[in-house]
C-alpha cells in the first residue's frame, strides 16, 4: 500500500493507494473540525441520512452481493435520534 500526503487548509491528509484503488483518511479529515475528538466527528457523520444513502449507492456500484432489501430497512432508520452504527 502506498501513501501520499495532501495539504488542505494547513492540515495534512493522507491518501492510500492499493491495487489502483485510492482511499482517503477520514480521521485526518475529521481533525479539521476537532483534532482531539475525531472519533465523535466520524461517528456523527456516519449517522446522517445522506452518508447512509451515499454508502448504499457505493455498495450498489461496487458490491455484486449487496442486499438491497436489508439496506432499505437500515436506511429508513438513518438520521433518527436513536440511530447508531454498531460495530462488533
């Protein structure tokens, strides 16, 4: 995996590249808002309906095994006060 660094608004953001696919560090981007609590910034971003809809579209384009029906139920909850993305 190769790494490239960008300077955006005086903040260093890392881009990773693996097998012609590029990935950007969300943690580095979150540092712009709050450098001490990036986890909260990302957690709140992951709760928004727009983010969930974007991820669903991404999965439709990139994942041939995407389960649309299961996703629809998940998407309907996005943005509500009780919605959280749980991790194992």
